[in-house]
C-alpha cells in the first residue's frame, strides 16, 4: 500500500444540534466515521484521524473498535479550518488521500479511483444542479484552476455548477510544503485546505478533477442529511444481500444493520429489523420480527417475534409474540406469547402459550436450564435458578421453583370450586 489516508473529524457539527459528536452519529448501526475508516483501511495501512471537538471521546470510540490508527489533535484556536487541521500531520507514504469523517457512503472503489491518475493533485468534483452550500471548482481545459469557498464567491462564481466534493489525493512533498504557507486572510479568518490548489496552479503543477458520484461524497451535516444517508445505505446493503441470494419481501420496509451477515437460503419478510452483528443462516424471519445481535440458524422467527442480544437459535420455531433474551435454544418450539430469558433449552422441548422464565429477582439474573423432550404447559412460570432434566411434563398453570428430574410430572394448581347461581345473585336477575 503506497497511499496514506488522512480523515478530517475535528469539526463541531453544530447543525446536528446534538451533544454527540457529528462523526459518531450512526448510519445502519455504525458511526459514520467508522464507515469512512473501513473504506480507508481497504486502501492503506497508514491512517491518521484529525480530532478537536470532543477529541478524547472520539478517540476512545475508535480505539475500542480499531487498531493501528494514528491521531492528530488540531490546534483549532490558532489554526482553525481544514488547512489548519493538517498542520503538523506526518504521513508515511509518498501520497496522501484526504477525506472527511462525515462521508459514510464513500466506498473503497471510489477512493481508489482518486489515487490512480498520475497527477500531482487529484481532487473529487461533483456536478450539481443546485450547488448552494459548496465550494465552487473552476475547471478549464480539463484541469482545475481554482477552488472558491461559497462564502468568498462573487456572483459569477456562484453560477458554477461544479463543486468541490472535499476529497483529495496529494503528493506528500506538496502537502508538507504548502500547508505551512496557508493564510487565513479570508472572510472566515480560517486556513483553507483548498488554497493549496491556487498555490499548485501558480507553480505549474497538474490538478486533475475526478468526477465522482454525489451519493457517495455528499457529507452529512444535519439530522435530515443523516436520515437521507441512512436510506441510501440501507438500499445499498439490501441490494447487495439480495444479489447474494437473500429473499426479501417489500425490502423498503426492512432494516438490516451494516454488521449483519447472511448465509444459505434466507427469507426476510416485510417490517423486519435485523440489528447488530446478527448472523442469519438458512432461516425465515417473518413479518415485523426483531433480531438483535443474535445467531439464527435453520429456524423461523415470528411474525412479531423478538430475539434480543446474545441469543442463539438453532433448528427452532419461534412464533408470534415470543421474546427471547440471552438464551440458547436448539430444536425447540415456542409458538406464541412466551418470554425466555437467560435460558438453555434443548431438542424436542415445547413451550406453551404464556410460558415465562422468571430470571430476575430484583438484584440478579439467574439461569434456567431445560433438557430434551420437555413439555411445558401454558401459563407456566419457571422461577430461576432451576434445572429441568429430560423427559419432563409440566402441567398448565404450574409455578416451577425447584429442580425437576427425568420423567417427572410437575403440577401446582389450587382446587377449583363453584358457587351455584352466583351470577344471578351478583347482578340481581334470573
């Protein structure tokens, strides 16, 4: 790898109106900055992230998920702006690719396209019908001559439809020479990275404009931008999985986390939400079910089933209104209206309607272990910690609060009594 990557992530992101740093807002389950890092790692082994606003928080988040990232703290009080952010940054390779941390839709292929021309500088350019809010790029005879920030544009320059997409590939020697020469003599009193284009043009260097897709290079600056980026990311994720063989009914209604994976022949119905690092193998996830960071294999879930984090479901049927949390079920049937928490349940076991594992005593969570071929009748409460061995029957309405041994029948019911004609006495009529 002969390219270094610098990711700008120092801005305050005030338009997000949030206490969370802009680059840590999530797109499809992952911080938008992480999407940019993932794309960068496909190209480079030398990645530097430039921080300032809430720098420690962002750095801790990155270090929790990645190794080998270099961090640089911008001296924003003395050198504000994108050019100021690069003061003192050192890179390993002969060329540096500079991108923004608020571009979650960028792909390795598009970044690679910026590194292939043999120009001194290659910059990304978007042609937009409405360029409001973007720096304009002045191009003549196939070469970039100038970039003008919108705040500094004269009326004729504002009419230009070619805008700066904010990603550059620059020879290291030019970057090291031009960054210290930047000036803040502009309306914002900031050091603009774009000014190095003027310097390079003045010295006869070649600046190659690379037309790039707007959908990938458009930054996220507001909650509205975030929602639009989520829609585009979801479309990309679902299209890729459908091309890989996953069937989806009404895919526009389905949510799939960027970290989720599928294997074998899977069918995902409308309204399903698959979150976190879930793994779905040869399974059918039915309408309006939720899978959260769990493993589902050779099973069906739903409709309206919920599998909460750290669950493993194999060769199992989970029906409507069944909730499973942090449990392992193998070869189990739970058709409807059940809660299974902190449990291990084995092959051939059937859970009736209304069965719950009472796993929490107000202070601690406890385990329920159920063996093979256990029949659990409707409206049974299993008070953990408890172990139920193989081949056990539990009658409907039973409260299980002790271990059960192989072959047992458990039943606990109050004796029913009837009072003749009580209805008529109560309502005073017959």
